[in-house]
C-alpha cells in the first residue's frame, strides 16, 4: 500500500513509518518539522516538508503521492504550553487537522 504519514517526524509517527516500511509499504511523510526532527524520518520514506495550515500544499501532496491510506499524527503535545496558549493548540490540533479531512 501507499501510505501518507502526516506528522511522521515525531516520535510516534517516525516509529510507525519505520514499521510500515519494514512491512513493505511505500511511505511518504508530510511534516512541518515544528515538533519533530528531519533525522527521525527513515531514509526509505519520501519526505515532504509541509504544513496542514496550507490547504493547497495538502492538495498537491495528496495528488502527487496518491495514497491508499493516510495516517495522521501531526499535533502539538506540550501540556504546559497548551495551558498558556490554547488557541495555538486548537488551531494546530483541530483546525489544521480538519484541513486534511476537507
């Protein structure tokens, strides 16, 4: 299967990417590197630096990768920061996630 892993440079997304590749899947990773690290992305995966806030970029990525499945792991996850700046977390974790579903 061709799988797009959104948020694939974070801890969970990068491990999932590695496991999918080990199982023989073709994987593309879409990530803005805001929370993760480029070096965490397995070199066997295609890496696309992008942001879920950019609907056009999402459309281009979906049309170029033509995935059979999409796995969404992109999120901000720092509890203390989320209490200080809840609007950032709503925007990133909810609104931008909805852009992917649109």
